[in-house]
């Protein structure tokens, strides 16, 4: 019987979801810290007479409102295996969905692993869609130098970086959370100090 491979796309979506939740909690996005973040959410399109599903959605509510006043949807494109750049068609499809739902209340982001074709970037700029690249980079764990105390030999072993509309953002606290989760998931005791 063949071994079923894990759904890499779903894993990437889960990773993006965790990052988005942390950014909302830290008030790092333009939504209130108490906004609701959903892993899968759908919204009714009058044009389709059906619901449109998104992988991640942030809903922000005005005081006392039962319907969100702002909905920020996130689509994920995991191109880890192919290393392809996201094509313009993916941006156009997302822009069309937002137009059907109402661009006054909806905002959209498209997250990938390897970047976007230049036509996709232009379409995103004209359509008001945020393009984000989620990257993990490795750097040297230790550096060896004669006469340097052991505690000064340690270096960060990974960095978390996001390219947001062409601007690279590095979040040290997010990196620490990622490292701690990875250690815990592998049964390694988590140190009680910041990296």
C-alpha cells in the first residue's frame, strides 16, 4: 500500500496562519489586536450566488457590530517543490474574488515561498493586493575564534524574513517563537533565554 504524503500546501497554509495570528496579536498589522483570525472562511458572492472560500481571513469589527467592517483574506501558494514564481493569473483570480465580494470591505494578500513574476507584481499594485514572500534562511550556528568565550560563539541559526510589498521585514520575536515551537515539537527542552 503506498504511503500517503502530507499535504505540503496545507502545511504551508497552517504556517502562514500561525504567522498571521502572531502579527495580529502583536498589533503589527493595520487591524486591532482583538480582530478574529480564521484558518478557513467563506463569504457569499451575489455575482456567483455561492460562497467563496479563503485559506485565511482576518475579521475586524466595529464596536457593537455583528458583521465585520473589514475582512482581510489571505491566499497561499506553496511553490517549494517547483520553485516557480507566482503567475499573474493567481493575482487576477484573487482580485476578481475581492471585486465580487466588495472591495470597500475586503482587503487581500497573496503569500508564497519563492516570489512573483513581474506581471503579477504589477497586477497586484493596480489591484491593491499585498504580495508577501515567506522565507526561512539559515546562517552559521557557531563561529570559532581563539580566545572568545563560549557564550559569544553562539549565533542565531535561522532568521525569519518577510518581503512585504518589496520591503524586507525581519521580526526577531517571531523567530524566537518559531525556534521554540520547533524545539518543543522535537522533544528538545526550550531554553529560558532569548536568542
